[in-house]
């Protein structure tokens, strides 16, 4: 499926990474970018929420501001959507129009599982909202880095964070993240051509090779 917008043809390749906390998305994004660049491809790596100036301000409010402890699920949903809408129009769409490979650490599947399935918000409304926000820009390939919640927790404990920096999403309950994992797997079963499940418990090198084998199929 070629990313496109009304009246415009997208010539680039759009790849997204999804998964629960500490599943290795950021590491594998960096590794994939390096391998693509070695092939001579021009690559843009982005992340959610954030990346744009507006998105960064939203990220701070969503994840790190103390005031966010009182945030309603509905507010959280709309803030994530606002960050993504800016990212698509300011960064992703122009890059795809120029023929770049865009690799994103999270995209709209995250909203479906975190705010829809995890928070229990209306999935039909979220589907419509996601379609409005991405404006027809959908990834050709999504890598779901699947990891058991207990393994995810152990990895989180080993993370080194700046003093005083906290991420309120990471420390939601295990039950919440079990629902998130099930939600991701349901999406993968519903869209097997787009979403490829990767066993994130394997070594970083093994995960990288599995991802590269899939990407080669898309590139060819």
C-alpha cells in the first residue's frame, strides 16, 4: 500500500515500530536507519509523541508534567492526536513526497491500543479520529516488537533516566499493559500484510536481522 493523500502521490516508504514499554523500539529504529543509509537511501527517523516543536511541548505535558496526573483519558487521547496531526503535516507527509524512507517510533496503532483498549475509550471514535489525523498516511510496514509484560518490567528497572524525569505511561498497571499487548496482537492478526510480529525477547542482533529480512521484501 503506497502512502498517499488526496491529489498527491507519495513516493517514499513509511515504516512504523510499535510495542509495549522497553521492547526495544528505539534501538531497532536506529539500527534500521543505519542499514538503510548504508544502502544509500535517505532516511528520516521520527518519534511519537514529540519530534516537532509543538509535539515536544505536548510530550512534556503528556508524560512528564506533574499536572498530567489529573489528566482525563479523553484529554490524553486528544493530545496524542494533536501531536500526531502536527507530525504528519509538518514532517512525515513532506518527507514521503520527496521520496524519503520515514521510520517512526510509534504511530496511530499506539492510540488504538493505549487509549482505546487500555483506557477503554470508544474504539469506533478512535478509528475515525485516527483517519482524520493521519490524512491518508498509513505505513506500508509496521513492526510489532512483542514482549511479555514481566520481561518489559525487568527491562524498565534497568533503564537509566535523568534525575527527576519520569514517564507516567510506563508505570501504569501490569493489567493495563496486558491489555495493550493483547490489543497489539489483535491488530496484527487483523492486518497480517502490514503488521509483522517480531519476538522482542531475542537478542538485539537477532531482532535486527528479522526486521531487515522483512524490509528487504518491501524494498524489492
